[in-house]
C-alpha cells in the first residue's frame, strides 16, 4: 500500500499524499485494527508521514486499494 | 488543492499476478495443486503422511511444506520417497505465491500429478494469499471447537473442502459435529465436508476419492 502511495506521488510532482482508502470485506481475512496498527507503525518517521488510513467496509472477500488523496505541497 | 485519485487496485495485486502465472503453469503441466490450511496441530502433516503412504504406485506427488521455523515437517514427509521441500518463512505467518515460485525451482512440473502445499499453521492470513492452487482445503480438528467457521469465516468461505479431523476423539471431547457442519455450511454452502481420522483411517477413502475426482486419470484409494 505504501509502495502504491509512493508510486502515485511520483506520478504527481509537486503533490503529497494525505490519505489512502482501503476497502476490506468481512471475508478478506484482514483485521482492520491490525492493519491500522501496522500502517501507523510504517508511516511514522517515514517519507510519507503524515498519511491517514481510511478503512471502508466492503462485501465478501474484497480487499482493494480504493483511492489516494493528494494535495499540493 | 486537494484531489482524490481513484485506484481500485487489489491490495495483493502482485501476489495475485504471480498466482495467476503459477495457476497457468500448473494447468499446462496437468499438475493438481491443493493448499492445506488449518490452525497449528489440526493434523495437516499427519494427513499428508497417511496420504503419501496411501498413494497408488505410479502417482507422482510432491510436497511444499511451510513453517515459521524448523524443517521438522519436511523431515517427516520425506520418509515416503516423494520430493519434499520445506519453506521456512522466518516469522511470516503464511505462504505467498512468490515463496511457492522460488521453491518450485528445479522441479519438473510435467513430472508431477499432484503437488500438496502445507501452509503455515494459521486460520487467518493464509486465506488471503492465492498460491495458484486448484483448491484450498481447510482442516478443523474436533479439539478446536465447532464455532471456528464462524470466527474465521474467510478460510472456510474460500475452501472447496472442509476436513473435520481427529474424529476418533469425538467420544472424548465436547464437540458437536452436526453444529460444526452447520456452521461451516452457513459460511460456505458449496464446500464438501468430510470427517477423517488418521488413527482409525475413518474417512480416508472418501478423502482419497475426493482427490482422485480431481485427477481423472488416476484412481486413488488408500492402501
């Protein structure tokens, strides 16, 4: 996910990512709280800080990187 | 100025791409691949031992077995004369398609009828990773509790076969077999469900028949 954010930022010079949206289905096998914990740990003190994770609930086993919010530097 | 860029990409996109390549390789070679998943101690390795020793002569099988540490399972399974490789993940709680790809190096898939993948003991993360297999198979032992399909729905939802293991212990444990089946059915109405015991061999014939049905040219019966 972080790599995808970096790739997106690289395509948009002069912008930085502020949030990333992930859709997680109840059958995806991913625990939202654990993902949030890991995400915060990776983002802290990294080149993408500050970056928010927005978890959206989805159907079945969906596990999608839905969107990235970027803003001008 | 703020803007939202829509991506709609699979989080595990890279794994899925590689898994699709593996699936194509397995199909081209005619190799049946099954991925055994359960919590630790449910009997994956024991089932594989009984399966390998029961395979009819001429069936060409191999095993990739995953663990966080040790090669204990590979040592156990290598006794049966089939190629076995241990995938030691070093802390990772699941196998992914890249690990499978690496550990197939040097194996001629055309010379394999069936490849068993024994995943790391874990009911959660392995469900998220496609390994290019034909079927995920989840094992649930009767010592674990009949509510597991409800607590870990992802793996039960994605499995084509649900094996209730250690059923010889049913007289000694408070496990409601019918309720376990109903719970599994509530998550996945399509999956086959079999009860097996590797101590008494109960259900092993049905298990081998299930595998055999996916290997049309081969009749698999326990010896």
